[in-house]
């Protein structure tokens, strides 16, 4: 609601008149490419984590974990280190998408997202439930959006010397 102060010259009075502004369309604002990429990596990470979390509810999963197995892999320090590294990279991409210079940022987003597409699909090997299929499909879509946005990164014109 807009408030307008009006001076009535004829009677030397001040008064406040309240006018309701006509709102027609929501205001659009431009979100920087860096923020879009960070948001896509954040969405990717939420899915990544929740698909793994929901996997714990599948029959036999906890029994296998307690027996020291994940899929066909033994749970060792090396396995857990590799799993942490595989999660750390996209987690860091959230920050790096905002902090890195454009040229490095562009290529890093393209390379990391491209590598994570087959990695994401590998997680469907073995018994894949519908939640895993949906999660992988959305994760791949998010990774493709990251690649697309980074590929089309706006360029600044250079002057010929």
C-alpha cells in the first residue's frame, strides 16, 4: 500500500491519503548465472543424499551394511573415503559456482557435471526401485541443465589489437 502526503494549498492543511497500487504482474528479477548453478548443485545434492537415505529403508540394506557390504563392495576405509570424495565434489561445486572466475567456473561445471552423469546412472546397477529411478532421472536432468547453462555462459566481447 502506498502512502502519499498531500498539501492542500487552499486551506493550508496537510493530510495523508492512502492509495492502493494496482498490481498486475509479479516483478521479474535477473538471477546471476553463478547463483543458478549453485542452486542446481544444491538441488542435485539434496536428491543425491535423499536417494541414498531412502535406500536404507529397502529390505536387506541394513543387514548388508552390518555385514560390511554395500552392493558388491566391502565397507573399508578406502570405500568410505571414496564415498566421501564423491559427495564432497558436488558439495564444493555449490560454493565454487559462486566463487570461481568465469572461465574456470564454466569449464569446471561442464567437466564435473559430465562426469557425474554416468556416475549417477551407475547407482542404478543392481536392484533399482522406483524412487532410485526417479531420483536418478531428476539428477541427470539437473546435471544436463548445469552443462547447458555453463556451455552457454555469456561472453564479453574482446577488442582486436
